[in-house]
C-alpha cells in the first residue's frame, strides 16, 4: 500500500519495504483505436477506469478530455470491463501492467515518455494496518528490519505472482 497523507487519517504504515520509481500507464485492448496512442491527447474521448480508492483512480483527471468511468472495487473487475470493451482503457502500475499484458494476450500497455505521463507524488510501498494495531505494526517493522533488500524483493515478486494467478 502507498503511504499517503490522506490514508494516514485511517491507517498506520510500516517502514517502506520497496522503494522504486513508480510509473503508471494505460492498458488497452490491442484491437482498440487507442492501441496506437502515444500521448495523453490521443486518449481524448476515451472511457478510462481504475480501481476505487487508489491513486490509479485519482490520476485519471490528469488526462485531458477523457471520460472518467466510475471505478471498480477490484483490479479484476477493472480488467473485465476492459476485455469486454465496456471501457477503452484502465490506469495501471507499469510493473503489474506488464504481468497483465502477459496474462491477457489481447491487452497492450501504453507508456508515456518521461515528463509526458502521469505526475505521481510517491515512490514507496508500505504495509498498512489499522491505526489501533500498534503491536502488529511493530512486528512488521521488526521483520522488515531483518530482511535484506534482495529478500524483500523476492517476497514482493512472489506476492505479485500469487495475486496474478488468483486474478486469472
């Protein structure tokens, strides 16, 4: 989960366990007219969706002239809307987007040149817990302190792999 000021109102966050440049893209159907898009302007008039309560949904309004579709509860619902042509595109994190591209052969990821895509205000991933779970938060941070970076990365990759398998 991303640690943001807004989310800190209702959750407590662990130390950052993965820090890297985060990049968002739009995933579209290969047969869509938007499959050839190269800039935000090319998406003018497109119906774009994302997952509810996430930064994915919050950044849609950075794309001029798109139709911001009501967000879905889950990524799977978002992808279902896309593969069934109820929407033209979905905002997705590039890392997971590549996995969905591999899983759904009819989808393609549209990335944007540096400085021409989404403006993001975060770069790390944390564990989020209820504010009242101070003991759990302490245990998570103690565990993270004991894991070297490569071990953390393997855990993250394994988790994403399991999530993708359960989504397909």
